[in-house]
């Protein structure tokens, strides 16, 4: 348990799904956590799983589907270097006229046992992004975030909210 926080719920799994608004278009959706700012409530993220649709196999065309989960809204697909990015996934197919190879790149879906948590969401929503490249049809992502609600001390809550909002 992070210092300055008191767990106020058991571990919960929050599911989500999002489809591109059109093929190969960056699309973002939000999921409301129903946190109470008056009670200085935050959500401690223990792990996140992303399950993106597979890209299409198109001869001599590289295709991909990328997805991410962040604590703040994004204008473009974030990388793990972004402080607000908690999870990221890329499914890709590299092909030429004769053969094709598929690849998956993802952040550790379940963190090592030595980590207490992978992030803290201090504002009311988390955000999911999806974007395909060179696909004919729109693609999507679904997943789950695992964590628990906690109440923060006033100074910790103020610092968490300020840090999250200013780093957006």
C-alpha cells in the first residue's frame, strides 16, 4: 500500500472496449471510475490487460493495431515514455509478396511481484486509445484494469491530482 493512502475497497476488475471511429483512425474513449473528489478518493492500478484486434494480412503491405491505456486524455498514440501511459500494445504483420511474419509488443501485462502497483489515477476517468495502420476495416481493443479504491491524505491527494493534470 502506498504511503498516505488507505485502501477503501477490495480489488476490482473494470472492463472496457473501444473501436476505431473509422479504419486507421486514432480513437480515444474514457471510462468513468466514479471516484469521489470530496472524499479524496483515488484508484490504485495493480495491472492492466489490453487485447487488440489482429491487423489484416494484406500482401506486400505492413499492417498494425496499436492500443494504450492512460490516466489522461491523449492527442496521439502514446508510448511508454509518457508518464501517464500505464499499458501499451502493438500487434503487427510485416509482409512482402511471398511471406509474412506477425509480431506482438506489449508492456508487462502483470507486473513483477515486487511492484506494489503500476499507477494511481487521481481524477475520475482513465482513457483507452486504439489506432490501426493500413487495415481495410476498423479495429478495436478490449481489456481490464485491476485495482482498488483508496482514500488519500489531503496533501497526497492534492499532489496526485496536480501531477496528473499538469502532465497531461
